[in-house]
C-alpha cells in the first residue's frame, strides 16, 4: 500500500519524499500530455497539428528574416527583423496584420524616445532611467493593445548598443518593418490559419453534452430516487452547458476573423474549406436548446424543494416524462454525430417510429396534466412547465411542433 501511495503521489504530505513524489508525478503527467499531443498531431488534423504548423511557420519566418537582413543585406543590426517576424505569425492573418501595425508603432516610439533620452543624458543608465518609466506608461495605451511592451524593450536594445545616430535608428525601424512584412506574408501565404474545425467540434460537443444531461435527468426521474441534492446536480450540469456555449461563441469569433483578409486562393491552400463551417443558425438553435434544458432543471429543483409551494408530479407521470427526455437526448446525440462526420445522418426525431413514440408520450403526458389538475394547482404548475420545456426542445431539434 505504501508503494501505491508513493507511486500516485498520495503519501504522507509531510514526509520527506512527498515533494519529490509530487514533482515526479507532475513531470510524468506533463510528459504524457506532450506525448498525447504529438500523437494527435501525427494522426490527423486537429488543434495539436495546427499548433505544430503555426510554430514551424513562426520559426521559418524568423530564419528567413535573419537571412534576408543579415546575410543578404549585410545589416549589422539585423536582430529586429527575425524578432518581429517571429512574434507576428499569429493565430489569424488579420491578427498578424493588426498586431504588426501596433508592434511597429511601439518599436518606432521606443527607438525615438530612447534616442532622445540618450542624446539628453549622454549616459546609458541615465537614458534608461529617463525613458523606461515613460515608455512603460505608454505601453498601457489601448491603441497598442498587447504590443505596447515592445516600446520599452526596443528602448533597452537601442540604449544598450550605444548607437543612437539617425542612421542607427533608421536601420532598426527598417529591420522592424522588414520583419513585420515577412511575418505577415509567411502567415498569409503558407497554410493560412483558418479556424473552422473548432466551431464544428464545439457545436458537436454542445449537442452531445446536452443529450448527456437529458439522459442523466431521465435516468434519475425514471428510478424515482431524486431529491433536492440531485436536482442541484442537474442545475450544475446545465450551467456547464452555458460554458460550452460560450466556448462555441468564442470559436465562432475566431472563425470569422480567420476568414478575413484570406481570399479564395489563400483559403485553397488550407486543408479545411470555408464551406465546412456550420451556419450560425446552428449556434442560435442550440443556444435555445441549452436555455430550455436550464429552465427544465430549475423547474425540477423548485419541485424538489420542500419549502416551496410547487410539488413534483406523480411518479408514473414522471416516468413517462423521463422516457420523453431520453428520446430527445437521443436526438441531441444524433445531431452531434452528424456534425462530427459532416454528413446528413438520419435524426431519430425524423424516424417514423421514434416520432410516433414521442407523440404518444406527449399525448399521455397531456392526459396526466389534466389528471394532475384535479389534485391541485401546485402539481399542475410543475408538470405544465416541464411539458412546455419538452415541447420547446422538441420544436427546436425537430424543426416542427408536437401535436396537441
């Protein structure tokens, strides 16, 4: 048992070997993560391969800028060109262009302020003390974005080299411009990054996780062993769907940006065609589906609260409702499979037998609603709200409305 605890890093936290075990486990975990990422990049397209390609592009842009600036042009101040080219191979071509403009402006400001400080003080330490506070304040200017810090670093390079002549400053600015052009050009012309896969993956994950939540709720309702704590778990699971929805919206924003400034020929260089992007209506549709699931779980949480007036419906009615949720959850999972494979696979809601079963369950639940009405408004309110949310889910997933 001691050996097992040592291997898993769960031994005595105060023992002398505990820190070593934690470090060893952390290193082992990181090594496995790197191995999994490398294997994923090797197997096929994905985030890991995109990161690998982007890293190689940045390195290639820096080497190309160095060769052009130092080897071919013979500029002794060629450091700026590969430095700028390296950091400007961004996640999108549009981002590269915007960041390049901001960085070049920051570098110009840094070089000019540093040269002025050096001319005024005629001392390296004095020039640093005079210019860096001003430049660090300017780095927070929103116009610079996250490139403002390059104004200060450029000043350090400029002052440290001791060359503040107009020619030296001109060389630095020219090298920065050269590096920016090379970085943007490499990013735009060599496998331009077009982020469409993340939208599809996040949309499919949202559909699958929505189906999982509905299946969990259906299972607990069918078993009849649920209480306030169980309902809180359902609410938490539906809240995590909102996080997935936000990730989908973020991915959609990245996809829009990646399609900017990338013409048809440039997109043809990329392995993912623009037509692979799911329409934005899909985001809106599953946004509504997520909202319905959240409302459904909150209704059940209210019904499970003994201090609240609404009461849970009869167990037999809830079992029929659970079966209906299970079928809707199957539809969500089928939507996820369709999105992953990019094909128009048959949706269970469109299958004649499944739709017939759902309509039958819906009719029986409506009968149960009328029966519950005779037992008081509290039960009727809960079942009516639950039935309404199920109808909304059905309508958004099927594109139609259940028969009344």
